[in-house]
C-alpha cells in the first residue's frame, strides 16, 4: 500500500513544477540583468553630473596676458 503525502507534488506534476521554477528563475535573471544595466546607466549619468558640477565650482582662472619683452 502506497503512502500519500498531500503536500508533495504528484508524479505528473513534478515536470510541470520544475518547468515553472526554471521559468521563474529565467525571469528573475532577466530582471536582474535589466536592473544592472539601468544601474550602470544611472551611475554613469551621476558621474557626468558630478563632473559638470565640480567644473562650475572651480574658481575662474584669469586669462593669460600676452606681453612683449621690450628690447
């Protein structure tokens, strides 16, 4: 007499459940990749903004004056 475990998937359901888990794992991997690309893009944009802000804060240097030595 076979014992039934009500919480365990039945024989026919195991492949289906396995495919569902694989599908979910693939979706999560795609989402993670998309998130990583977005994060890299945002980090790059933040770097550009930081450099632009630092350039605006740099003190202005006076233009070099041209002069001639008199002989």
